[in-house]
C-alpha cells in the first residue's frame, strides 16, 4: 500500500507548475471557495477518485497532507490541484500543523519535568501528527506510542511511516475499535489524540467517548481532539463523494467537552479554520 501510494505521487512537469502558481495566487484572493465543485473536473482527479473509494478513510487524508497532485496527465494533476486547494483540505492541513505543534509541546513539557510521555492516538490513520511531532527529535526514544485504527491497511501504512521516520521499537500500531478501548488501558496514557473520528459521532456518543478517554489518562494527562465546523462544499462532499460528517460550531464543540468528565477545557484553534481543536486535561 505504501509503495503504491509513493509511486502514485510522482513529481509534476513544468507547464503544470506555471498554472499551479496562478491557482495558488487565486486561492489567496478568497474567491476560490465560491467557484463551487465541478463534477466534470472531479471525474479527472485521482485524489477525488480516492475520496470516493474510501470517504473518511486515511488515504484521502494522507493525500491532503502531502498536498501533491498525482496522475499521469496535465488535466489529472490540475484537477487534483483544484480539489486539494479546497477549503476543507486547507483546513485539514492547518489542523495537522496545530496538532503537531500541540503534541510536541506537551511531550517536551513532560520530558523536561522528567515525567513519562506515553501517547495514544485513537483512529490513528497514517499517524501523521505524532510522526511529524516526534520524528527526528533527540528525545524521540523517550516517547512510547500506541496508534489504534479499525482499518488494517492504515495500521500497516502508519507502521511503515514510523519506521521510515526512525521511530522503531517504542512506536506500536494495533487494529482496534477506538470507541471501545479495553479496561486494561485505564490510567496508562499521558497524552491522547484523536483527529478525524469525532466528526462522525453523535453528541451523546462523543461525550461518552470523552469520558472513556478521561479514564485512559493518568492524572495530569491531556487529550487533543478535533471536530469539523463547516464546509463550503458540503453538498459536493455528501452527494458526490458520499462523505458525510456532522458539522458543529466551535461553541457546540466546547460544550461537548464541558459536558464530559474533563476538568479543564481549552480551545487550541485560535479561529475556526473549518476544523476546531480542543485540549482537555484530567486533573
Ligand atoms: C479521516 S481518517 C483520520 C486519520 C488520522 N487521525 C488523521 O487525522 O490523519 C479517520 C480514521 O479513523 C479510522 N476509524 C474510523 N472509525 C474508527 C473506530 N471506531 N475505531 C478506530 N478507528 C476508526 C479510519 O479507519 C481512518 O483511518
């Protein structure tokens, strides 16, 4: 799977780069999100084809993070560029940067106090946030990590990514249901992250999961979770990609966190970039 994806994402040619730089300038004008989605163009985009094959899966997210059009023809790469520049894709990249920054800070703070740094990702997918946060750090071998995902392909893929980033030994990935973490995991983790899972959960399930995560954390431990807030292309996502998420306002998301057992709640996102990140601490 990993090799296939690498082959899929080869570098582009020059005429493409010229047009790409114009598109990038256009995105910066803010008018981009008003153009809407064109099914004729979508049909040419390998990225969109992957979204349609596995909506909500880890591979579309990996392609969004790489932000690199793939495909053999100019039109395929242009179509990819168009959709990879879409509002939700940009928001997902902002979310990744914020999550990576938060994780690195949490881990460094704990290690500087000579505390343990045991990290759990629920619905880890490609585990990009934690691999980016820990890979290459001189304290990487002091971090213990477990990633849990329902999809066996995500588990294999993330395992290879972690090995490629030099994170062997203490990084483990398991297949499992993030909604039902075993009792044996209670009080075992210092940091939990979950991105791209809560977007699919009803309010009551989300609060129940927050309570379960509270029990997994040791006192003083922290959770980072994210939820999607809005999407200018929501109808395209739902009708063309069959990718359905629950959209909630930042206030609503904070309200769910407050309804859980967590004692301290803090917004990590400064403003609403289509996704909203919240940190919750167990005292
Ligand atoms: C949108 S991806 C997000 C992956 C990663 N967290 C990220 O932000 O890049 C969602 C992931 O959640 C996984 N997933 C969905 N429901 C799950 C569940 N109940 N337990 C574990 N993993 C789940 C999917 O297999 C997929 O890899």
